[in-house]
C-alpha cells in the first residue's frame, strides 16, 4: 500500500529547505514505492525587507508544489516524513548516480519551467557565492572562507577555460557585506584590470539563486544555498568542501588550490 511522505517542518533558509525537498524526492522515488507530498512551508529566513508574500514567492519559484499536491481524500495526519539522517546519507552516498537519474531530470524540468537566464549570453558567466555572516545566520562554518580562496578559483578559470576565448568571461559575485567585509573591501578584492567582474551585494534571495543556477560555472561556498543551486545547475560546479558531499563530476575547489597560495 502506498504511503505518503513529506519533508519535516523547518524555518531556516531557502537553500536548506529547498535542498531538503530535493533530497527527499530523490530518496523516496529511488528507494521506495511511496508518494511525496509538498510540505506546508510556513516561513523562510532572510526576509530582510519584511515582504508579506516572501514565503509564497519563494515557494512559487521552486515550481514543485503543484506537482506534489496533497490528495483531497488524504488526511494530513497520515502523512509521514523521513529523518534527514536517512535521506541525506543515502542520497549523498549515491549523488553522482541520482543527479543523472530520471527523478532529477523531472525535478529540473519542473523547476526550470517558465524561467530564463538573467545573464547576457554573449559572456561565459561565472557565479561566485561568498557566504558571510548576516543578521539571521551567524553560523561560523562556511562564512570564514577567505576571499583568496574565491580569487584563486577565479584566476584558475581565467587561466584554463578555453571557452572564454569565444565568449568573454564575466564573473558575478553574490554576497553580503559585513562590518569588516564592506563594499569597499569587495571592490578592492575583486577589481581586475580587464573589468570582468560584477558585484551583487546585499541582494534578494531569488535573483542571487537564479544567477547561481543559470551560470555556466558556479563557484560554491560551504553553504546549503550554493549546494542546492549546484544540485539544480546544468553548469560546471566548483564545490567547496563542507559537510555535504560532492558529486563525482563536480570539481573540488580545495583540491585545485591544494599546495599553493590561493591568490
């Protein structure tokens, strides 16, 4: 008999909650005969401008709710959920295979419906997510990666990617300023002689996530926000090592820079 499962209630960031939904769908449709139902999401962090429809806007952006509705004859009381210790472990141990599975193709088809790239496609666009502290997320892990790490990978891409010869490189930095990492610091760190870098600082969640997903290359931080974008991306992923595992076909940025000065 089919059982119904959804994702457990959460109130943290968009990347973490969206990532959980993707993980649960991948687990359920590749390991069980059960049916997934979209969760009742009540809030997301990072609503800096206090938008009244912030939660609904982010849910609509996922494009998944209408594909996993709760049947009218099903009581919410019978809907279960798996522990993250089960779903995350299973999915990450099989991530390379599952990202190429029909289930993931279906998730991407749903997600990408009615979306278009925000970029000028005459450029080879590289998104760089730099996680920093903010007013609602002061977790240390992932927020202290130095600028030199990201600059090192940007320089690696400048030096090694042949596509840049036919489409000029354009880097897009997505981050938030802090008392020490001010806008002036970002401009100093990422200004280049060939003027190939744009700063997107203190922006809204969705434009940043959309840019990361649609980029030709995504340089991740140790963050669920960029990890979730990497799951959905069709581009090249430069993964930053942290507690979620990479797919075998992702480039591990730490390995690229191992043994030499990041900058």
